[in-house]
C-alpha cells in the first residue's frame, strides 16, 4: 500500500505547517509583554498576529485529526499515553486562545495584565509540551505488546524529549522576535531586533545540539542526512542575518530552521511512529497502526482537494495583512492627535512574511 | 466510581459545555451575515451598526467555542483509545475532513472579517462573513456524520471482528445523519435568533435606539418562527428513524416496558426509572406515541422488556436498557420547551404585525428570559440522543465500557476532570459576563469610511 507512506508524509507536512505558522505566534505571545512596554505597544504586538493565530492553530487540530483518520492505532496510544501532558497542553491553548479575545474587552489595567500573563504562560507552555511529546515519540516510551502505554506521567519527562521541547521554545522565540521586527514600527521594531540578537545565538547552539542528539537517537547512518544538515545551515544563516539586520531573510531562515527540525524528527522516526522502550518488537509503525486502504483513499482525495485551497486562502490572508502595525494606532484618541500624523503603514518592508505557505 | 464512569462524566461535561457555544456561533454567524447583506444592499447605517453590534457578540462566543472544541478533538484518543483504535478508520475520517474543509475556512475568514473592515472591498468583506457561516455549517455536517455513525453504523464491513469503512457515501446519506443534521442546523438558528431577540428586547426595554433594534427583533422573529416549527417537525421524523434503528432509545423515552399498539403518550409520570416498571402516568394522550414513533395512528412500539430479551439473545448476556429516567424526562423537557419557544415566537410575530412589539413591556421581559430556553432544549435533546445509545458506544458494535482507555487510571481522570471543571467554569463566567456587558452597550456609531482620524477598526484586540 503506497498510501501508507504518503499519509506519513501528509502528517509530517501538517505538523511542520503547524510549527512554522503557530511557531511565530507562540513567539509573539511570549514576547508581547517585553516588546510592548505599555498597553498600546502590547496591543500593537498582539495585533500583528490578531487575524492569523486562529487559522494557524487549526493546523494542530488537523494534524491530530489526520493521525486519527490515517493511523488510529498511533492516535489511540499517543493521546492516551500523553494523557496528563495533553490536559496541560489543552489548558494552555484554551487560556491563550481566549486571552486574545478577552484582554481588550475591558478597559481595566488589572484585567489586561492578567490576560497578558496568561497569554505569555500559555504561549510558552504549549510549544514546550508539544516538543516534549514529539521528542518522546522518537526516544521511546514503555509500550507493551497490545500497543498500550504502560508508563506514568513521569516517564514522559526524558532528557531528549525535554531538550526537544526547549529547542522548539527557543526557535519559537527567535521566530516571534524576527516576525515582530518585520511587522512593527519604531521602538517596537527596535526592541524586537535587539531581542532577536539576544536570542539568536542561544537558539543556534540549541538547534545544533538538537540535530546531533536527534541523529544519535534515531540510530541512523554516521553522516547527517540532508534535512539535519539543512537545519544546521539554516540556523547559522538565521543568526548571521539577525546580526546583519535583515529582518525578512532572518525570519525566512528561522522558518526553514523550524521546518527542518520538525521534519528531522519524523525522518528519524520512519517507519516507526512511536518507539517502544520495552521491546523494539512492540514499536508502533506506520503499518501496524494504519487505517484500511479504502479509508486512506477517501482521505487522500479529500486532502488533495482541500489542502491547496487552504494554502491559497491562508496565503491571501497574509497578503491582506502584510502592512506593519504601529503602536500609534492604539493610543487613546487625544494621544493620537497629539502625535505627528505619520503614516500608519510603511510601504517598505511590507512584503508578506516568507514561509506562510509551507 | 470506575474509570468508565469518570470518563463518561468528563465527556458529558465538556461536550454539553461545548454545545452551549456551538449553536450560538452557527446561528449568530448566519444572522450577522444576513444583517451585513442588508447593509450591503441598502447601504443603510442601521444595518451596519447592527452588524457590528452582533458581530462583537459572535466573536466573544466563537473564542470559547473554538478552545472548547480543541478538547473535543483530543478527548477520543485520550479517554476512549480502545474505541479510537477500533473505529478510527471510519470515525476519524469525518473529523479530519471537518478540520480541513470547515475549521480552516471558519477561523481564517473570521480573522479576515474581523480585521478586514478597512482592508477589503465591501463585496469581498461581505463574502468573508458568509464563508465564516459556511464554515460553521460544514463543520456541523462532518461531526454529525461521525455521531450518526455511532447511532446507526453504515458503510462498513467486518474484517477480523473490526469494522472497516467501505462506502463513504453511505456515511453521508445515513438517514440518522440527514435528519439529525437538519435538526441541529434548525436548532442552531433557533438559538441564535433567540439570543438576538433577547438582546434586542433588552435594548428596547432600556431605551436603546428603538428604530434600530426593532429591525433586529423583527429579523430574529422572522427566523425564529419557522426555525422552531421545522425543528419540531424534523425532530418528529428523526424520532421515527431512531425508533427503527434504536428501538430502546424511543421505548425508554416513553418508559414503555411492555409492547403496545396503539400507544399513548403520558404528559407526566410519577415514579419510573429502570427499577420501577409501573409508574403512575398522568394525562395519557391516546395514539400520540404511536404517531411520534412510527408516523401511524395505530403503530406498534416494542417495549423495553421484550427488547432486552431480544438483545440478550443477539449480543449475549448483559443489560441493554438505557437510563429510563433520563430518557423520559429529557424527551419531555425538549418537547415542552420547544412548544414554549414556538408560543413566545408566534406571540411576538403577532405583536410585530400590530406594530406593538417595541412597546409591549411584558413581551420584551418574556423575550429576554426566553434566551435560556433553547439552551435547555439543546441540552435535553443531546441527553436523549447520547444517553439513549447506551450501553453502546457504537450501536451494536462496541459497548461503552469496552471503549475506554485502559492505560488512563482513575487518578488521571479525576485530575483532568477537576482541571476542566475549574477552567470551563472560569471561561464560561467570563464569557457570560462579556456577553452581558456587550449586549447592554450602546450601538457602535456607523463607520465613516472617509474619516481619516479613525484608522482603528471598531473591532480589534
């Protein structure tokens, strides 16, 4: 059945799409309080992702649902095995999701600071937890011959998994900082640039270590595979571009880094989908967890029809909201009149952020 | 409590909560799209102001609908992994389609609508709200197809004791789906219209722009009357279909232990439940149950006791009768509340024709409080449907107790249940608070498109 590997690729693509898109808005969520010093600044930072974050988050839902439909055995073991971690993940995503909508709905400082704090915490926890989960797939978990997870919550906290989580958080931070540099003006843009320069070397070091650790964990050949090599090259390029103040290319390179890191986990996994630390004979593979041929055929037709549409209209959305967001737009009316009537949009640098498609 | 009980409590809790927000979203998205279309055609400021006013309520509500939807998507694997493993190749397909075809559409275009007021042309901006509405309607279609498959499995063959999908069209032409989906859409319109009517009524009672809110009240009533009427008619047909495929569900809804022909429908009963087979029935209406369950004046309804012995022969020893108390009363709450909504809506329409709607303080008071009725009706309807399927998780194929995750212990579910109850409690309180606050606000001013001093769209974060 050739559709089985095809669906492994589709799922890799969906997870990659999720991380490169939601990656920068996790980053913006973590950084909005640091980049925006006052309420207007914070609102400007949040509004750079305002129209986009919800559509980005759907990638996670679809990635999960696609595993359910194409590899029910994988979905069942993974989601029940990661139970408490997923409860935490859901709580962070829920809190984060409503903070966008609710923070501006009351004009009280404490109300807004509370939602700001929750937005920051949720944006930090979510990529950390998902990173730990993806890392655990590769490094192995106690799984018995019935494909049931036999460990506890603490078995999920393994060094490689934790490091994967931290690496993803760092890439999200860099992605968010470069995105904010690309999408804001004046002092916000400057602060975002400064943050990016501070984060970049740490992210770079983490990614290099992560790639080597992944390579060793996956027990593949001696040489790095092309994806792993790409991750290292991309992150070096990203660091260099950040210091060279080239916001657009720095963001693009960070996006490639993120994509290559996610893909490297999945290439390391294949043909396994969850490694069993109990006995390698109990590994979950694409074959022993896949749906029937007919289901995969139906889902293939659906994904081939709908995914291009999704990519087209999401790309268009990024194009519509391509202009920079200024702190001035969010000052109270009197303040705005006092400010010089500078244009709220700068025509230069108004290119849509790279990598919005895939 | 066992892990099965706890997992069921958790499923009921998060799903019932999720379905408070879903019908409001489906209903209000459609109604907001209608208002914006009215503005697009007439260019009258009232419609623009109403679009923005109700659009804000829609957005507040969507936020919590989306995040509670995340839990819905994950919990099958988390708590029901044996079920997911067995039927994922059938049940997972519509869920993945829902994400690809509906969630992306809904969330992407909601962002475009919300932030696109001054960036898109009037025509394209109108299109975005219609696509949001289409997304909500499509999403309900896929999830209802999945749910209907659990009620009445079709389009599969058994391979080594496992159901394998072999006909996707059968899943989407399932009679339970066709009628159940229609009913959900209509009930969502009822919910959205009732909320719009209540908000308009509150505004009219408190002197908020009568000429504008009379319009929204009128729109709400014009949608509400046919929507509630058809909800009941479609619900009746759905009952007949369910009586055919899930006879236990309908027999339990009437607490009918023995076979009857013709069968009467009791308005109330005293006692009853799974251990009391002879409750005192009050005001039995002859022939009504026969009509509801079979569409025939003298139709036959098989009782719970004969069904139980038939199921034991077919599926082996076990107790196959659902919770009769829940069935009996959820059926009645749903039906009686539906009738009440219909009466209120017809009364409102009559006042509207006589041009007394805005001044009838009594009706306005009733209309405000009537907003809770559709939520009661929806919840009762889902209890009837889902509890009536028990003890099956998939009718005839898998028992609920066999579908649970064996690797998730009681402690884990208790922890997650506590977290969800606290979280949903806080979120629902905040949501209600904001809905009330924004329902009572003054209308936003009409957007002056040439106003250079107003670069900030009215709705933003």
